[in-house]
């Protein structure tokens, strides 16, 4: 059985134009990386902190829990078609439109009711799907064009760009939770007026991030022109676009990566739903959640930056992923065997130590999954990043819905098993890819992997 790594360029136009000189590459691509990273930090420091508070501030009738569950189900469903939307709109336009869903979500929290939160959550699922597919496509196209124009190693540039982006993104947990802590602690028992002021601050941050996103250079115009100038009928074009939604699932490479993608979603939801509720809250209280998540975000950011700098190809990705998985496995073994809430200094140190190790693992998965998909799916990046969000968000929504009926120890044992289940097919894929690259006297060693 053969797996074609380079894709079939005759079936659909490649995402990145083969001749880099013809594409609209920004003269200073690092400027766009800085803008993209800062924009996501401003948008998600507000959304991330609001998500952490959702089950607390909207606890009546489980509105917060239901809202988040519906949000991630919507995210998963719309991610199936996000690649089609991004191809039609262009990645920059998708990024700008995607911010509107997050803005409305924060605004709805100023007057949270079933009639405001549920519709906004459904729309945010759509907005989130296109902003994340747009981000992966935009950043990878930017890195690949820059590597081609400057005669640099493609894997290194992709790693560096992803490292900076995910480091800045991971800071949203640190900054957002510190803002929450400062605003809510300044009032009496988290009064309604303080919560309202907090969400107004978040809205201002969201607005600034959206405005900043508008200053990105557009890099998809040339590809859109290729599509517009085609003599293919409109019906055939639509069929071709719809095929791009299903094609990644027919690629055996993607099937081997999906378990690791799903695990990345599980470990994020574990932090949001289980770790904060059953590890931090019993020992540090509700006020300690913000501090613990700030530690998580700080280590996530540092690890993202370091892991991105160390990324140069498939071999480095494999090593970094295994190191991150090891740190998280230590936590899950600890929780499933001997951990119990304690007082004193250790009652403070243990949750913060766990936050640090969980943050390291998340930073590794964020940077390395993006780099891996960028290297293996060069000619269908929208489809690949769409699948990334489909399986991540599906895993996240499952944890939110199961959270009330699953104990911490049971979840920890499940997460430990998920690590091994996800790493096995990933390692198998990498071994086959490395074997294909190392074959001598082959016309194009990257074209096929023989299984």
C-alpha cells in the first residue's frame, strides 16, 4: 500500500503557489508573524479567561457547562467545512471574520441567558473553525514562501514561526488570568459590577486584537486568481472544493495522526474541566485557579518558544513530542496512583508543579502538530488544519459532557492510556517517513511511503 506524501497536484490547485516569485509574499514576513501572534494574544487572553470562569459565573441551571459543550460540538461540526470557507474567503479574511464570534461571546456574557449564550455559542463554533484553519494556513504559507525566497531550510522556518506564534498564544492564559485575578479581587466577593467591568475590559482587548488583524498582508490573492481564471464549470469547482473536505480522511497519513490530534484536545479539556475542579479548587480555592492557570500559561509559552526553535524536521518533531508526552504521563500516573489533596506548603506546590508539567506538554503538542501537518500536507493545508480542529474540538466537547460523571482518578487513567494509543500510530508513521526519505537512488524519495 502506498501513501503519497506530496499529494496530487492535478486534482486541485495547491495552496502554496509553486513559483514563490509569483506569489504575493510580504517583504517582511516576520512583521506579519508578530502581528498575527499579538492579535491572537489579545483575542484569546479575553476568551481563555472567560472560558475558565464560564462554569462559575454561569452556574445556574448549568448554563456555563452546557454552553461550552454546545460550543465545542459546533466547533467540531463546522470544522468539517472550514477548509472550504477559508479557500473561498482567503486566510486573512477568515481570520478577521473569525474574531467576531469571540467578540459576541464576551458581549453575551454581559447579559448571560439561554437566549443569548446558546445562539452565540453556535456561531462561535463556526467562527472558531475558520479562524483556526485560517491561522494554520496563513502561518504555514508565510513560512514556506519566506523559506523559498530567502533560500532557508523550510522545516526550520516553519518551526521558528510556529514557535513564536504558540509562545505568544500560550501567554493568553498567563495574562488573562492575572487580569481576572486583579479585577475580581479588587471588589467584594466578586460583585456583579466587577464581573461586568471585567467583561468590558475583555471586549476592549478583543476589539484591539481584531483591528490589529486587519493590518496583516494578504497572501492568498494569487491562488484565488488561479481559481477564478479556470475554465472549469462552477459545478465542477464546487465538487472539487467539497472533495477537499473528505480527502484528508482518505489519506493514511492523516489517519495515523488523528489519535495524537484527539489526545491534544483531551489534555486541554482535562486541564480546563478536571485539573482546575478536582486538583486546584480543593487545595487553593477558587481564587487559586487563576494563579495555577497563570503558571500553566507561562510554562506553555516558554515551552512553545523553545520547541519551535528546536524544530527542524520530522526527527526533531518526534523527539520533542515524546518528551512532552513523558512529562504529561508522569502527572497522570501520579494522579491515578498516589495523589490526594493535602495542606501546608505541599498543598500549594503540588498543583503548581502539575500546572507547569501540563503546560510543557501542551506547548509541545501545539507547536509540533502544526509543524507536522505543514510538512506532510503541503498541498492541502486547509483540509489538514480543518481535521486538526475537528478531532481536537470533538475530544474537548466529549470531556465537558462526561465531566460530571467521571472521577479524577478514572480520567487520569484514561488519559494515560490515550497517550500510548496516540503515540503508537504516530511513531509508526514517522518511522515509515524517515525510511522513505533515506532510500538511496530514488527519483523522489518523499513521494511514497511503502507500508
